[in-house]
């Protein structure tokens, strides 16, 4: 599993969420941080919404083409603890 975090430089909500995601220990996932200022399509889509989370679920078997499906995740409260964030993510894994 992979989680994509759309963020932008100087966004304290983005930085706080990234720190909490990096502290999660009971769920196995790869965290990909995408800076929306590096691509116009990301910027147009998320400039007023960051931080934005997506869960990427890959389907396929060994030797076949993987199909990746991106599932938007609800934005957690900035006050959510690491444990609360982990519990929320566990529902989608």
C-alpha cells in the first residue's frame, strides 16, 4: 500500500500530517509526498485543499501488469493524534 500526500511548502497542516504519518508503526505503507507547486495540474486541483491524502491500492499478480487505484481519503483533523490517524487509515487498508 502507498499513501500519497499532496502538500505545498510552508503549509503547517501539511507538515504536521506528514510527521504523524511517519510515526505510524502498526500499518505498512509507503508515503509519497507530492509538492503541488511542481505541477500545474496538481496545483489547480489542490491549491485550496492541501493537505490531501490518497490511498493507492495495487491490483495484479506477479508477472502481470499492476493496476493502481487511487482512493481519496478524508482529511484528518489537525488535532488528531498519531493513534487516531492510524485508526482512521486502518479502515481503508
